[in-house]
C-alpha cells in the first residue's frame, strides 16, 4: 500500500474542521522549505533541514508574538532566551539534526543579512533532534548552501512529510518517523482563525503508541515489525512548531505551546529523561515592526476566557501531525545497516477496524 496521510486511511483524529491543505501553511503567509540528503557515497547521509518562514520570510522586519515551552529538556532550540524575554519571534525557524544546529544557525544569520531581512541584530531559532542511528551524523553532511536552498525554496502550499528535511533520519515509536503537519479552523466571536503545526518526530516506545485512542503499538508486535532500535532507548525527541493568525500576545502563545504536550500525550509521548521535547508557538495576528518607535498599535488580543478552542485545536494539530509523520514515512536503512521500518498501513487499518475506529 502506498504511503498516505492519516485521514486518507479513514482515521479522523479530533473534531475541529481542518484547513484547505491540513498543513501549517494554511496559516496565511506561513511558508515551508526543505532540503533532504539521502545518499551512500562517499558516506551515509540520511538528514536534511526544514525551514518555517513566517510572514513569507519577512519576519525579521515584522515581528510576531511568540512563546516557548520546554516539556523535557534533553535537546536544544537556539534563540529562545530572547523569545522568553520579549515574547517576540524575530527570525525564521529551522529544524535539523543535533550535530549541525550551530552551522544552521550561522547560515540563517548569514542569509538574512545578505537578503537585508533582519533588524539591528539577529538571534535565529534552530532546533534539533538526533538522527545518528540512520545518518552518519558525525560527517556533517549539511552545508550552509543547503540551508540557503531551503530558505529559497520556502513556499505556501502542500508540505512534504515523512522522510524529508530535518525529519529524514528520525524514528518515532520505534517505527520510521520524520516531518508531519496539520491544521484546524477555529471559530470565535471575533472571527475565524487557523491553527497549524509542524513536527519533527523522533521519540517514543512502541508499546505506548496510540492512534485516535487505539493502542496500536501493543497490537503491532515486534514479531511482525522489528523495532528500529536494537535496544529501545528511553528517550528520543520531538520539536513542535505551532502557528496561528489569531491576535495573541506573547504569554498567550506560551500557553498554546504548553498545550502541545496534550497532543503529544494522545499519541503516547510522555517526555522521558533523555527526550528533547521543545515547543514553540507564534501568532501573526498583530504586527510589530522592527523599526517602530514609541507605542505600537495592535489589532487586539483574544480574551483569555475564549482561548479554550485554541487549546483544543493545538492538541488536535499536534496529534495529527505526529500521525501524518508516521503514515507518510517509508522504511529506511542507513548507517551501519540500521533499519527503521515504516508503520504498516494495512495492519494499522485492521487494528483500527478492530476497535471500530476506521
């Protein structure tokens, strides 16, 4: 069976309506660009970089309110001290592997200055997860030119999922993982808004995997699909980026980022000791020009009493993004012959039917 998104299998997580593409790019002016490296000569490469560009790349001159949450901290996301300090996102967001987070950060800075898209200084946001089981990570295959290419490729529209970009070499619940995305439409008294998420999923034990509440990980045993790990680790990581066009302030974005843990929990993630579970949310409904002086007029903010639908939507988009990463990813063999097997879609459908979920 060809790889598919979770809804293509008749499995519908959540209750909110989805956006047109069911992707983070349903949020207006949010773009995604990716570069994927898969080759065996002269070394094993199973890696890449994923870029999320708010405001169609002009975020360096038109800041957005943002918030960060660390669910478990065995990981890295650069630039978050400034986000915590000001509640503002001032750069594009990049996702890659653990070994190359510094290079990608420097490349983002260089590209931004070359394109004159920054303010008086630049603290780019780059996050990582570990792909060293499949990727010859120590060889540092990515170059700044690859980062420039991903930035140049940023666009609206459908987002490739699974073994792509920063998610190329990632493993999720002992199956092949990677990049996934989803969106929801939220109706409020002040208007209709979109909430989207993109994840780089690289975490979790098989036995804990749940799909729309069904204990799929317990139903698809190791006798049928071997674990990607010789000895399953109690760790792994996930990066979650949440976007919305709602008029939220920085502390409200932080509250959205915290709710990503609810979506992670729905799929069976618990934040083990050596897991880097780092969540970032940004809202483009207000504009903060980098050269503004004095008082900045804002569109407004959603009343705290009316944030619950946004919290619910975040849980749904994170859950579905993870599931899309799993169902889109293909079996991959990489460094030292290690193999991460894709979750078998026919088996998944049979398990869901057994529980009357598909």
